[in-house]
């Protein structure tokens, strides 16, 4: 009997590592980002992107893919977006794809180099995998290159366009901040009554009242994401409400994956399959929220609660975006503010303050103001985008910055504001922070700026894929690991049967 128990114990001890191996072999892949020199792609359809800054010079960089397959350019089916017969030009970068090399598979690398093109330009090429036996696999790799930049808005909205213009935009309502074929960002701006009339904005030359961002709506591929306060003030104190396609969700440490619900993802880079990945929503430090799309564009929101007026307000930054339209969009040559939706320019800055006000806060604001048909926000019953619009805000040449039915916030001294913003490093953002604290008396702006500057983006020159994938390339030669992956259930049954047999022999 004792000998039987020892045999059973020995069999169990031997089977435990084997079961652990089976479990490990069946665990899904992990990391979604990888360096350009290390892209172990499994044999499955995938898309990875490479973001470059406008005019950035890329040194020759080899893309080493799965060594168990050869990756060759697919010259049929209309998959080529890069021009020429090779090397190919993608968003200003030269892409050299090697010919199939059966004898020396490790030398089959794609090389990129050159100078990135103008902001917003994007291009792609596709490769098809061929294994060591010269058999075409069922996988296709799509490499997307896009020239990108950063933009954002914070505080009493101080905006920085994707091409670097810094200006104030204080209208009250809902507006398109940025958009392109696969991404759109809309912001809700809410008027803030102040006891003091703010100083003149450096770029616009207009003295005006202020507003803050209080809600955000985004379209990420075919997914719609909103971050809004609960209409009930007491409920809203608990936190902002996050919704995906209108459904209230809870953001956990593991984040939320956005799945594509349609194939309409933009003609310039082709449709995504239903059920594919549009992007991810993730937690960042100190309550910040990060929304990443399938091209690696990062939308970072830092919500903070302001006890005085009982409102949530947001700072917003966008990294690695190729979007060029919106209140944060490109400023046409010779224009003093971003382009209108049709791409037209408002021309140079007018001499008259009244004419500047008319262009910025009437023509430009109304052009980018969302409608009920274009809005991405979720609305409570009986409300719509007009509910959040305050006409004529900010007032032109104001004598006061009052809002009917609301108590104005009180200003503070420059010394208090400087202390609250002491840790803000960027000179422009620090000046914005000091302005915000002085005008509103709310020292919490300093904390929100610190949270915003603490976020570390992916950065350009980094490959990104929305798909998690193995950190090791799969092998086509079989072996124990492949056997375990394929037949783990049968092996598990044999182990259980063996244990039962030993138990019976006791």
C-alpha cells in the first residue's frame, strides 16, 4: 500500500511540471509594443505602425521579423500604397524590402530610412509570409507609416495646435478639437464666472472671460468613448462616467479593449475586420486616463474635481496624432488661427479687436461647433448639444464675467499662483497655470498640470500594434512545445487516467 502511494506521489510530482508547461504554452501573448529591431510576428494577419515627426530624419533601421518565415512584398491585390517599384516611399521614408532568401533567412530584413514628410501624411505596404519550404502562409503583414505631432488643451482652455501655435479659445459649448479618418476628439467647454476680468491673451490680443473643459468624447476607429460627469451634482462627486458606445463601463487595472464593430475605418488605410481592435483605454497615474488608437495615437485626459463651483474639469493632451483638422488643427500658411472645416484660411490677424473677436468667437467657433447630428457625446433625456451652449461667451470687451444664477469665483495673488505652479516645468504651461490660478483662485490647477506633465508618451520612432503577440516567434519544425500546444487536452486526459490507475492499484 505504501509503495502504491509512493508511486502515485511520484507520478503526481512528475505530472505537475508537465501541467505547468501545458498551462504556460496555452497562455495568450502579452506585450503590444516592440522596438523596431525586434518584431517577432506570428503567422497571422497584423498591422503595425511607425510614427515620425514632420521633417524627422530616420537613420537606416532594420526591421527583423519572424526568422522562421520570409517576408516578401505583395505586389497584387491593390495592397500597395507606397509609390514606385522599390525601394518604396512611405510618408517620406524610404522602405527597402529584400527579396526572398531561402538559404539565409536571418538576412531577410526590411530597412527604413529617410526624412519624414508633412504632418498628416500616411502610407502603407503589405508583406506576405513564405516559410522555409517555400509555402505561402495565410498571414499578411501591413506596415503603416504616418507623420505625427502633438497637441492639446488645458486649464482655461489654452490650446496648442499640432503644428505648435499656442492660443486661447474660451467659447462655451461642444467643439471638434481634432479629427482625421479614424480618430475624432470633441470637447465640452463650460463657462466659468470670475469676479475679475482676465488679462489680454498674448496671441489673440483679446481680453475675454474664461471656460474649462468639462467633458470629452472620442471616436476611435468604429468605437465611441465618452468621459462625462453625472448630471446629478452629488453623484458627479464620485467621479466622471466612462462610456463605450453609450454603455457605462468601469475602468479596471487591466484596461478596456475597444473592438471594431464595422469595417468602415477610413478608405486611405483600408477597413478593419469586425471584431478587430480599434484601440485600448488604460489607467494612468494619479487618476489620468489614456485612450490609444490602433495607430499608437495617445489621448491623455487628467480629470480633477473643483469644489467651489462643483464641477469636474479636464486637461487634454494628444500624442503621435496625424489628425490635422479642428480647433487644435493645422494653421494654414498666412493664417492667425487654424483652418475652417473646408480647409480655408481666415487669413492674417485683423488689426481691429472687434474683427478678431468676430473671426475667432463667431465664424471659427461656429464652424467647429458640433451639432446633434455630428456629436459624439451621450446626453441625458431632454438634453442635447444646445443644452451646453452659452451664446456670446466669452463676451466681447466685457465689463464683467458673470453667468446668470452662478456665483463668480474669486481671484488670488500672483505669489499664491506661482507657489501652486512651482513644479510645472514647461515655460508655456507654467505661465498658463499661473494665469488659471490667479483668475479663478483655484490652486488645484497646479496639481492638474503636474499630473499632465508626468505622463510619458510612447514617442515617435516606436513601432506600435494594437494586437498583443508572443515575445518569441513560433517554430514551424514542431517539437515538444508545439505538441503540447496542440494536444494539451489529450495529454492532460492521459495524466488524469494514469493517476486514477495508480490510485486503483493501491
